[in-house]
């Protein structure tokens, strides 16, 4: 059945599955982890202060600035950014495996989509889905031999990760 679907159709199906599987959970608040709430409180503090303030060290400038822009929005808006990041990660995971002509790219991407820690991170404000999105984009561009872009995306992903790699 999968062989009858074009690459574009498989990609659209992956986007739909990733989005629909996470959508019901983005309305459940900012998440149970204190770092999630810290990002939201930090957005308010940055808006109030008018300059960058790290939510925790080493800081996550891209995510913190995005959240600063939307600081007074409901939780589902914040969580939507993690959902979008998880979709981007799955898309680039799939595209990277197609780039190296892996036969099971669709099924591998589907398994990646539902890996528990990644699945949960795509439903609330934590930084993990953001980081994985940049790392998967970096992997794709590495396979595409665009080394500088790959390095830039990898560094953005590294800077988005709580634990320094």
C-alpha cells in the first residue's frame, strides 16, 4: 500500500498524522514540567523589562523571543509552536531518509513521530521538539551536502537544548 503512494502523498500523510495525533493535547495547559512554566513566566518578564532575559541557563533565545511576542496568549497558542516544531522534525526526518534512499523511510518516520518522549514534547511548551526540529533539518541538509546551512541549523538546535551537547 505504501509503495503505491507518491513521496509527496507520504509526506502529506505524515504531516496529517503528526498534527492530528497531537492536536487534542495542546489545550491542556503549559505542561507539568517547571521549565515549561518558566518559559511562560520569562516571556512576561521579557515583555515587562523590554530586553532579553534568559529563562534558565544556558538560555533558549529563539524560543524565548518567540514566546515574548505571544506572552499574553492562551496555552494552546504556546503549545502550537511545539506541535509545529514536531511536524517539522518528522518532515525533515522523512526527507533525510529519502535522501539516502532508505526503503522504510515512511515507517521509520511514523515510529519517530510516536516515540513517547518526542510525542509528549510536541504537545506543550518545553524546548525538546524545537531542538529536534533543528537537528533533523540539519541532518537533512548534511545529507544534501549543504554543510554550512547544516552547521547553522545544528548550532541553533544545540542552543535551543537545555543540556549543552
